[in-house]
C-alpha cells in the first residue's frame, strides 16, 4: 500500500485555440469559464476602449487612432478564440475577486506580501503564444498545460525558472 495520498486534479485538454479558457479553468480547478463568457468580456473591453478613444480630445471618432482601432477589430480576442491577458484578468476578477498581476513587475512581491514567486498559489503563463496555468495543489506545484496529456509536478526551483522565462 502506498503511503502517498492520491487526489484528483482538474485538467482541461486543449480544444481549438482556446488555451486561455483552459488555463483559467485549470487554475480555478473547475469548468468555470466558457468561450462564450470570455468572448462577451472581450466585447465589453473592446467597447470600453472604443468609448474611451471616442471621447479623446484629439479627434474622437474621427481620429486616426480610433479609425485604425475600428479597422483592426478586437484587441481582446482574435477570430480563432485566443483571448488577451486583459480578458483573463477581468474574468478572474469578476467571478472570483482574484488579481492576476504581472509577477515580473518590480513591486509585485511587496504588493502581495510575498518574498518570491514560490509563495504564490497559482499563475497564468504565456509561452510561445500559448496560455497555461501553474497551480499549487496539496503543497505541490503542478503545470496544468492543456497541451499536455496530464498535469505534471513542477519543483519550486523549476517554477522560479519557468516564471522568469515567461
């Protein structure tokens, strides 16, 4: 009989280009966010950005920047379903009141009262245009990359180097 306790880890596998959705769900350990919900957040963020640009004193709706932004389409989701960091941040903040700070920012450790990244509970990472989650579960960090067959244990040292390279 094994002395190691077994436990269940939620792990969504990659579908289409919805890695942002999978990363969020893997981070919160539940099927909490749908592509439709995230697309709605992206739309709301786009509208907020356009409204802000329209109120600009330097041309408003007739400004070159506004017209370029309209021509570019959404800055928060692309046609394949890849969501921006702002969509992921907004989703976590709205549903769980969780912050998603940039851990590479100078003051993040002081703002969140931690000495280093290994004292945080979870991360959304982006590497090679792919979102994935790393999360502490039962005292261990797990890489919950939706491209992987199953979650992988990640050491504290590997976590620190992985985050530094994100």
